[in-house]
């Protein structure tokens, strides 16, 4: 199959050049229209953990969760 594609491309060089030119121009247009975010989001991601622990204070539950840290 690859040999037939190469053979067809060599037989139709002008079509290959025209298609490559069209793709190049479209790629340049899309690249120029793409918005670039200059200022990245520097906030650390946060996760809300909701749990129930009867008889324990919130601080007693919070300490083990915070000690795990980022994975």
C-alpha cells in the first residue's frame, strides 16, 4: 500500500505540491488566529473533601488529610 502511495505521489508531483502548499497556508492562518494565554494560572489546585467523623473535632480530621500532601 505504501508503495502505491509513493508511486502515485511521484506520478502526480504537481498535485502533491499544490496540496502541500494549501495545507501550509491553512496551517499558517490557523496559527495566526490561535489565541495565546500569556499569563498562566498560578493558583494551586484545591480539592474539597467532605467527610463525617462522629466524635472528632474538625482539626483532628484536617491534620491527617493535609499531611498527605500532593501526589
